[in-house]
C-alpha cells in the first residue's frame, strides 16, 4: 500500500520510482552482491591466479610425488577457499576453480611433437580428480553470514 503511494508521488513529481524489494522496504536474508567494476576485476584476477596455481601444481605434483601432490592440492584448496572469503560468496571460489580447470585441461593435451606435461600415473589422476573435488567442495560448501535480525523475526 505504501509502495503505491510512493509511486504515485514520484509520478506526480516527474521522477521515476524505484522498483523491487528495496523500494518496498523488504529486508532480504541474503544479498545480491552485483558485479560492479571492482568485483569483476577481483574475479578476473582470481581466474588468472587459478590458472597460475594449476600450472605450478602440475609441475610440483610430478616432481615430488607424495609431498608435491599434497602441496599442489593444498595450494588449490587455499586459493579456492580464500577466493570465496575474499569475494564473500560462491563466485569467489568458482572463478579460480574455472581458471584452474581450464589450465589443467589445456595442459593435458599433447602437442604434435609428442610432448605432454601429465603422465599416465596415479599422481596425475589424483591431481586432476582431487583438484576438481576440492573446487566443488569450496564452491558448494560456502556458508553465508547470519541473516539480518529483521529477517529472523517473523512478527516484525
């Protein structure tokens, strides 16, 4: 009812009334962060950093087998979780994970000369599958903060 009055008042003054839940005074328990220029730059930087961690992990996991594999997976997990915390949402985990997966897929392709980076061994498969599992875990297990107090009270 009050939304209609504000729209009529805005229409009579010649200004456009804002639309949506914010215009009606509804507090949502979650926020749409939006993709402004700063957030897009952070997500793009996380994407590139994911590709860099994938290349570094691919080199380390083969060089020092048990410890290198663990180090590569821990580095990827740290980046994905840190990206989610930095961006305060799932997009912060998905962006570096997408860069990581893209780089790993490009690194698995063999060249015409017969060169390749990943050998057909247990460590390579554990790196590929373990990194993807870590990326999915970090992207889906994101726990948002507490909802606003007004959203928790139904009688308000």
